């Protein structure tokens, strides 16, 4: 992540002519205050949803227990924060930051996994971040979102089948769990986040972000 | 003498005896942290049990606990660990433990003692991690942690304080959610009764809630920008969160005691 203390892109400058830009590529990856606050807010909102998902996970995983490993289908509920943050903020580190804040908030409210949540959040965030980085933070289309969700799914699939009680399952069940987690990440984290960002952009709430402007511009062209 | 770090708002009932409240948050995290990582990789029962007891004793002696919290820690936590040990045990691959005594059988499903012991070890690890996290969690405040991170670990204050401001949004979300529910009800968007209608109703809250959150974030960012937040490399603090000799002593003592717990349980096992 690259943070600087200069703020030339703040809303105070909105009415003035843009200042000459020495390095436009680097500038686009700088975090403004509004980026940090919005990423934090998305992280906090996601953290509350993570916590609620953790409560629902108990009965839901029992319902899926008839096939060992299908519990992985629920993993996506903890993966969407990173994809959502990455899609909205569109800056390096956004996916990791949002997912870690979400994990920290859910751990602070209280989950049975406690401190482990933070490690999971970090690695899941890295899983999504790598995909956005592979596209140089330039492309945020549906299939990039799906890939980012799948990337987070690979991360959680690896963590869960290696470092939790699922490590005690036999190889077939572990593979089922891994594939379920990737599918869940792709659908719950990738697809739903992409639709959420589209819905948010349509309301105009993302007008201060590239994600909102691009979607609205596309909608205007279509209309 | 007040035991709290913040001289402007002391918590009622915290006295000098509750020494954990007077320590730097970083010391309370640095002490247990290596053992929390270690606990992720242990598979026996004695080690997490010993660490859970150590953490609970420390919290009971050094933190101000309400009677309800004390009961939750000493009775509730073991109960949760017990229930989790059964549910984790149910997941364990039976073929790996079928040489151990059979506890019960339901149709084709057989529950072995070995499966329960693996479940117990996992549940105890979670319990121990939670107890260790409570040493810092129960005795520090978010602002103090952020101040300590900024002052001693050189975390950029722009991130620290912004994340802190965002954590205050949790109560704000509840307020927003109430408003959205009322607005939906006024417009007659009830969707009928039953769990499916309730699910659809809750899904309908997500986008308005996120929109409200982002708008609020924009206003906060605007307010911070207009007060020149982030204009300088450093900033002043309302009060300092010092790293004193007592903090080093606490962390070092915790490491020594934790290491001897590991050695002791290894000898026993």
C-alpha cells in the first residue's frame, strides 16, 4: 500500500482547475482520505455481516453435514469484503485492507474463532488482491470479480483444509471442501459483490470513485 | 492512583490492583501473540488447556471483571468448549480413530473416543486463543490501541485514526437500518410472511444500507479533509500511551511463563 500525506485530490479542489500532474499513473494509486474512510466503512459493514454469518454458519453447516466437505459452500460469506473493497476503491491494497478490517471487526464483536479470524482475513484478502494486481488495477469487469472471489476461495480452502479440524477429513472430503470453497467464493464473493457495486453505482453513491463514474458513464451511453 | 492510561476518562472501579489496565496495549498483545501462533499448530489437549487457564487466571487477577463477565469466562467458556468438542468430533474421519473405544452408535454412524479427543483438542485451541486475546481485549480501548500503534509502531496515523472513526460507525449502522426499515414499511414493501419473505426483505436492506454508509463516509472524509487531516507527517496527541519498564517486564514475564508451560506440558505428554 502506498499512502502519502498530501491531499491534492480532496473535494476542496473539486471546483478548481486540476493541478499539473507530474506522474499520473502513480497518482491514481494514491489513497485519498475518502478512500480510507470508505474502505474502512465497507470493512466495518462487512465485519458485522461476517459476524452474523458466523452465527448462521452453525445451523447451516449442520444442514450440509450429510456430505463431508460441502461446508465449504458457506466459506464465501466471509470472502466478499475483499472483493467489494477492491471493486469500489480500485487501488492497491484495498482488497486486503477491507477484508482485514472486516475480520477485525467481526473478531471484536466476537466469533468462536477469535484471533484466528485476523489471520484468515489477511490471507483471504491477499487471495483477492493478487487477482486485482494481476490486472494492474485496471480491469474490474465481471469476470475479474469472479476470479477475485475464486482467489479468495482458494486461500480459504487452503487454510481450512490445512490448519483447522477439516485437516482431519479424508482426502476426498478435503478436495470437496476445497472445490466448494472456490465455488462459494466465486458466487457469493465475486458475483454478489459485482452486483452490489453495480447497484451502488446506480444510486450515485460512488460518484467520488472511479468505480461509480465508469458504471454511470456506461449506463448513460446505453441509455 | 488511577490505573487507566487515559487521564481524562477513567473507568469506574479500575484501581491500582487491576494492573492490566495500566499496561501499554502493545505489551498485552506482544506477550500472548507468539503463543497464539504456536497454538495454531499444536494438536494435543494439555497445551491449550494450560494456556486457557493461565489467561483466565491473569484476566481474573489483573482486570476489572463484572460478576456476569466472570461467570461467562469461568462457566460459559468451558461449556462452549464442551459443545464445540462434540460438534468438531462429529466431523472427524472415523477410520483414523476406529481403534479407540466406541462411545455411541447411531445407525451406521459410530462416535469413537478418539474422535471426541480430537474435537476437544480443537475446541480447546479455540478457547485458549480466545482467552489469550481477552487479556488485551478486556483491558484496553480502541483509541489507546491506535495511539500506541501510531506512537510506537509508526503505523501511519491517517490509517489508524480513520479506521478508528470507522469503528464508531457500528452504532450508526443500527440507526440507519432502523430508518430503512421504517421507510420500507411506509412504502408497503413488506413482501409477506415466512422465512423466504424475510430473507428477501433483508437482502433489500443491503444496498440502501451500503449507500447510507458510503454517504456517511464521504461526509466524514469531507469533514476530515476540511480540517486538514493528513496534511502533515506527524500529529499531536490528546495524551501519550507510554511504553514503560512495566510493559517490557510484563511481556518478558509472559514469554518466560508461556515457554515454561510449553516445556512442562511436553514433559507431561
